[in-house]
C-alpha cells in the first residue's frame, strides 16, 4: 500500500509540474506575441471612419513613404496625415480612407491608418490586395532614417509578422511591385536592397518565438 501511495504521489507531482510548465509556456508565448510598438489611434489625429471597401487578410508587408514635402520632427505629422485622408477621400481620388494601414512619423510615432483587414490603395499599377501597407510620412528621397526610426520600423515589422503569421521574406517595398515609382525613397530602400531589414526582422522573430 505504501509503495502504491508513493507511485500515486509521484504521478500527481508529475502532472502538476507538466500543467504548470504548459501554463508558463502559454503565458510566455502570449507575452512574446504582444505588440511592442504603440499604435496611436485614429481619434488622436482626428481621422474619420473609412468607407466600406474590399476585405483581405495580409499575407505580406509593403513599405512606402508618403513622398510629398519633406517632414521634420518639428512639423505637425498628425495634421499632414489628416490632410492626406481628406485629399484621398475627396473628389480627386475617391478612396475609401487614407491608403496606408500604419504610418510612421519622423519622431518615430506610429499612427493608425486604414483598417488592416481592408485592402489599401495606390496611385500605381500594383494590386495591394494581401499587402499590409506601412508608410513613412515625409519624403525619404530628401530625408534620412536615423537609428530610432530603423528600430521602430523593425520592431513594428516583427509585431505585424507575428500578428498575421507573415515570414520576413515577404517584406518588401513599393518599388519592388511597381515600375512607376521610386517609393519608399532612396534612403529607406537602401536598407532593403542590402538585406538589412529582413535580417533584423528575422533576428527579432527568432528572439520573440
């Protein structure tokens, strides 16, 4: 009887240990998959609700720049985005919303744009269905990324890759899908053409998973 009790106790101990390990594993995974980059909601830049449009699930990520006038950290990036939305939804374009899903300002703030489950829009010939569109506000043919912006970009990419189960190899830029543009600007593109961004995202994914 004593031997049986010892066996039962050992079995119960193993079960409890296994359940605790499983719970800790799930908790750790949940923490690792949590967004690391804060996304400022539309309400904070006074964006309006988008109109109904085609739905999709992102399977790749495409990086853009706005490509308008140079935008510095001292400029009002939220007003710039509000102006883009007003123009895009107006009679010139008749778009459903601001064309991009997430937007990065020169100081590294990330602003919410179009619903990620709604297809984005473009002035060029590529079909953005399936693309999560991340856009830098400003003109990166004229301005440059600094270390902070590079870190924000790579962290945001890791977050979105985890959220939508997108591999790092499916990250690219607007000009990789269109012959009609130099977007996202020569400075941003240089970090893609030399493989830096994909390598950093792969490293981030490995650390998080």
